[in-house]
């Protein structure tokens, strides 16, 4: 069974409080989303495997640790997930980046795929899927399903705010995928938005609200 980790770090909680505010402008919102992604990445990469490597410091020969394999990829769900990519890459700069495009049908609230571009060797990589919001869970479930169809087996999902119904749906659909959540909210409104949430993350990141 995969892990479900709700972040309790004070910096993450403080920064989520900042982006929840309706008064927070586009620039500050975008920058803070990137910072939260960086902090979440720190936690989500805790179990990466290490190996011993011999090196020379300016003083002596010694053995240090480095990532084993180093084959990582960050896959944002378009378009809001793009806001988390730079923060992730600051922590794992050698990672490749794929993109999955899904939008939510306003009538059915079901996800519709319109784009998928992944690294050619994605099946060999440890994948970190990012999307600020996990609301109904539809888009996230479909994105991970798409990755599995491309042969990906080691997958993690990171979101900033998750709603309990979406988290339950996601873990039921993908019990083998680790889930990292910045804050867990109680419910959704009739339009599928998280309450209290922070509104439409994509609109607030790109200034299109």
C-alpha cells in the first residue's frame, strides 16, 4: 500500500495560507506555488536510493553519498501543474520533464485528454506527477493511468491542496502510488471546486482569472 503524506511543516502551512488569500496577486501566488513545490519535493524524495562514491576533497580521499541511478522525471498536469515545475527542478535539476494535458469537462466534471509528451525512457524513470489541486481526483487518476500505460511503475503524486473525496478516489484507483499533500480540505462545492481551497490554481498562476 502506498503512502499518503499530509505535510505538517510550518513553512509549507504558512505559504499555503498565503496563496489561499483572495488578495494575493499573480506574481506572489506564482512564486509561492514554486516555493511550496520545492519544499514538498524535499519530502517526496526522502526515499530515493543512495550509493557510495569515492572522491577527493581538498584535504583527503573519502567516501560520500550520491543518488543511485539519477533517473527522475517531473510530469506536470497542464496547465496549473506548470507552476510547480521550477520548484521541483531546483531540488532535482537533472530530472527530465514530461507534460500531460487534461481539462475538466464543465458539465460532466470528467477529465478529457488533449496532450501527452513524455521522456522516451519514462518507463525507466521515477516519476513525480505535479498538480496544485486534487479535487474530484479525475484528472490525477487519468494522468497516472496514462503513465502506467507508457510502462511507468514508480510514480509519486504531489499536490498543494487535496479534497478528501478526491484523495479517497485517487488512492482507490492507484493504491500503489505515493501521494503527498500540502493541506487536506474537507469537501467540494457543486462545481467541483475545493472548499475552502484557493480558487482556480491555473487562473491564479497565469493571471487569467
